[in-house]
């Protein structure tokens, strides 16, 4: 974003902006030469060219409880029309950060419903779903999301070994729980037996 305070200014062909008078919106700024009253009026313009936003690598747990690293990239741009440009200034503080955080959250949810094998072949499906979600949200911020590409990075070297390791961790925990349950049951049986013996002694 570029803030213009000079009385005479020029807006570049790839810029669009807004003019405010005493803090209130009063006009849509197009490319070309413009004029304003210093201290009373203020012009803010932004670059509307397409750019890429990285979706940073994040650990994701698949449906079969295997951790993979997922990253991606988005192609985005502020829309051209007046209403959209107003939204980029008034509806969101930082639309780049908001889109990135939303993409990361939706990625985690998307891959959490897939097994590792499904994840390895579902990039296009996840990308399409993510794109539709981002388009709907970005519209409120005056931004167009043109394309999303998801990549899987650093998958487990041996998924089967990963599953075995997880089972090796889970089995002792299961055995421990079953042992504790068995001890409780034996204790209850012993307690009931002692109580029954006492009742017989009193009866005699």
C-alpha cells in the first residue's frame, strides 16, 4: 500500500486506490494524474498485480495417525473494481496474512480426513476444495484467488514402519490398561469373598 499526501500525484497503471476527505471515503482513484487538498484529503493506493503467497510447511496428522509435512502456494490479487478496492482497505487489516492462516487451517482439516495413501494422490482434490473456500472468504476482503497448488513434502520414508512403531507404542499402553482393569476386578472379587466369609461366620 502507498499513502499519498502531496497535492498533485500520479497513480500507476497497475494501481487502484481510494480518496478520503476528513477520514471519510469520497472517491475511487484510477491510474493517471490526480489532485487533492493537503491535510484535508488523503489518497491510499495499492498494487493490484497478481502475486504468489506461500503456504508455509506445517505438520499434519492423517486419518491413520501418520505425520506428514504439507505446504503450498496461492496466486492472488486485489480485484479491480471500486467496491473490492474499498473492501481491501476497510474489511481486513492484512489480507495476505488472513489468507495464509485460513489456508493452513483448512489444509489441516482436509488432510485429517485422509489416510496417508489417500493424501499422496489427493493433492488436486484438496487444492480444489481449498480454492473454493478461499474464494468465498477472499471475496469479503476484495481479493481474487486465482489458483492454489498443494504439495506434500517430507512424507515418512517407510509408512509401514511408522505404523508399526505407533502400534508398538500403543500396545504397551493397552496392556497396561487391561492389567489395571484385571487387578481391579480381582480386588473386587477378593473383597466380596471376604465379605461373604464374614457373613457366614456371623451366621454360625
